[in-house]
C-alpha cells in the first residue's frame, strides 16, 4: 500500500488512540478496561463517573473543535491563496472573541455553552466587514485584499476588546479562563450547541471543494473553468466562519491547528480538496485532543491548557513555513 493510502487508516487510528488516552489519562488515571466498561455498561463506580461525566464531554469537544479548525484552516488557505492563513486571517477568531467579551460584559451569557451564539455573531460580523472592505474596487475580494483587511480588522477588534476588558475586572476574570484555550470544564451541552454550526460549516466548505481546487490555479483560470470565483470565496468563507465560531466558542482561541494541519494533509494525500478537507478534519481532531492529553501529563497533577500546547507545537511549524522558499508568495 502506498504511503498516501496509508494516511487515511493512520489518521483514523490516531484519532481513536488519542480518544482513548483522553478518557484514560488525567489526575485520576483510569485503566482502559474500566474505560470500556463505563462506555458499554455505565455503572456508578468513581472511575465510571469520571469517564462519563467529565472526560467524554471533554473528548467530544476536543475532537469536534479540532476537526472544525482543521477544515476552516484548509478552506481559508485556499480562499486567500496564502499558505500562512488560519482562522485568524479574516479576523474570525478576534471577531468571535469580541462577541464573547460583549456577552460576558453585558451579562448575556454565562458558561461555555452560552458563548457559541455570541461567538458566531462576532465572527459573522467580522467576516462581513472584511469581505465588504476587500470587495471594493475593480479586482473585488482578491486574496491579498482579504488578508490585509482581515489583519487590520483583527488589530482594531483586539484593541477594542482590550478596552472593554481593562475597564471591567469582572469581565476580565471570566474572560481570561476562556481566552487561554482549553477543553476542561466543558459539558455535553457544549457539544450539542456546536453541532448545528459544525454541520452547516462542513456542508458549505465541502460543497466548494472543486471550486477551491480551481482557485489555486488563479482567478482567471477558475473563471475559464466555469467557476463563479466570488461565490466560491463567499460560500467557503461563510462555512469557515461557522466552523471557527463553534470551535472558538467551545474551546477558546486555539492557535496553529488551522495553520499546521492543512499543510500536513496536503503532504499526505492527493486528489485536491475533496481529500484534503476530510483529512484535515481527522488530523485537526487528533492534534488538538493529543495536545490536551499531553497537557495533562507534562506537569501532572497540574494541567497545561491545550491552547498553550498547540502553540508550542505550532511555532516551529510556522518558522519552517516562513523559511521555505515561496512560502508567502
């Protein structure tokens, strides 16, 4: 079997492995036999309660948020034709963060499950502003204009968020636990609230897979092949917005998953975005949940948040990408 065909079973096995580790590893170590017993037969033992009530929701959030960030990153790199793009490139992460800050500051939401609607609203507003700014002029929303508009809006939104946080200590205290990016403390309701956004975003992005392949050849070539370039960009960006909003609301602004995972997926498979997008979902899920498991181990019994662990992994990847010839072309 060729290495590219091995990528799929390897990715599935990686997801299964980190899923089991997530259920077994932590401050209270649970044997795998007890994990399977809790999943299959329930029970009221301390191990079963830890697995079902704490670690199953945490694992589900890690898998779904990681998959969402992986797919969103792959879509945005194609939309902007920028290999260094991630969900922050269009201001989506900062927009979602601003929505959460406003929800906390005005007492509109309390808890991770309630943040998703406000994170989504913030991400949508940010995406619409970026696209509206970039679309002005003859060239329309070109990749360079999208990246520049997204960077500018991110900086402005971050400044406005900081003003709100520094003027309200109560908002800052609540926001800082979410801002670091972590999977602990999430419950089953968080996953339920994520699902509509995840499903909608995934459908939109996957529907644009052929169009994203054409965009990689340039706008003129894509038009010559019969694709409506602005429509493809808009639909794919909307799908990425839905995915990012759900992931950011549930897990906080996790860095580098959306940047690193699509590059690895493209190296492992051929066949364009019809293969890259689903593999990015598997690899993103494995990376984020694996980072969470590693964070429980490196400083046990204390925990290092998953967002910190993904940053430690992602920084070297970013350096390699920047140093590669033509990485920012």
